[in-house]
C-alpha cells in the first residue's frame, strides 16, 4: 500500500510542478544587483510559475509562493557548470535541497533581511538549514497534495490552516517551515503571538513562538523584524540615468534631419584669404 501511495504522490507532484503556460514576471530582478545584495541569513521570496504556486498565492493572498534561505556558497555543492549552490529550499517532490542563485534570476523576487541578527546566530541559522538537506517531502500524505488540485473558494480564516495540513512528520518540511525552524533555533521572531500580562510594575508583552507549519512566504515580507532590501536601490539608484523610450524617440526625431543639413553645408578646404592689405602684410611678415 505504501508504494502505491508513493506512486500516486509522485504523479500529483509532477503535475503541481508543471509551469503555467504564458507566465512572465512583471518585474524580473536585476541579476547582478541581486547577487551583490544578498547576504547569509537573507530570505529570498519568489513569485513562482507552476500550478502549486498559483494556489499558494490564492490561499495566502500574496504575490509570493516560495521562499529560500541564502546561506552563501555551500562546500561540495555546485551545478554542472561550476556555479556554487547558495540557497537552501524545500520543494514538493525533492524535499530539502540546495540550489544556485541562477535558478531564480528570471523570476520576480524579494530579499527579506533579519534586523540585528548577530554573526554567531546567523551562522547557526545557516548551519541548521544546511543540515536539513536530504529531508524528504511526505509523498504518502495525499491530502497534502490533493488539496492543491481543487482550489475551491475557501473562507479567509481557514486558508492558513489548509497550508498547515500534514502528517506531522518532523522530517517533512515545506519551504517556509524550514526557514521558520532555522530562525526558531536562535529565537529570532518572525510573527510571534503576543500575550499581554500584568505584572506588579507594568503591562508586559510576552512573545510566543508560533507553530512553524503555519508560516507562509509572505510572513517574512510583512514581518516587523525583517527589512525589505531592494537590489536596484541598494546598489545606488539615480533616476536621471534612466533611458526613457519617449525621450529617445524625441531625440531621434530631432536628429533625423541632421545628415541632410550637414550635406548642404559646404566646408571650404582652404580658409578664404582676406581681401584687406592687413592680412597680406601679416602673411608677408
């Protein structure tokens, strides 16, 4: 029975991972600026282009359907072309894997950076994520996969719970849960529950860590503890250097008659000799 469920799960995953025809990112990232802006510990949000991405965006009411953790070059993990793997992510069908940045250069992305994360804790977060490489997605849990095939209208209060459905297997991770658990290892907040208590001195807010399975990619975007880093601005932006199409067309039209004007102007090869005696005297001198 187990092998049959695995087989059905793989068929469903192949469909969910199939790209949607006609997808084109509205604002693709500047590849070089993205490379220069990323730092270890950054969360890279991605607007995916497959079937499962569309459902996740609907359930979360967000642009972002996938998230990956940037950890820097991983020792021993390179692509066939020699590009180092720098991202850790969890995908249905693959589980937790490493990936090169080029995988998402043509996608609409966003960088979310934890504020004030110490170097030691950043290392812990990255190491935690790297150690999860090889964890598998639970293909036996058909409910996890089947619900994405039927994107029926869902009440808002149930949407996040639908993403969190699962077998509870600790070796099964979705993309946001992987990253949430990595930050949980150093008690870095994402969207903690806040409980107010009255002490003898003052009203105090106590933070409680949420279940990691309840997190989705957009939570890093709206978190008050993560900065949104825009590569185009981070590398230095000057709107005066932008080439606007209407201005270029105007300049081309202004210069269109210039060659004809140049042809009409006859430039003498030898400067005309002045007809004054003063000029003659100068030349004689």
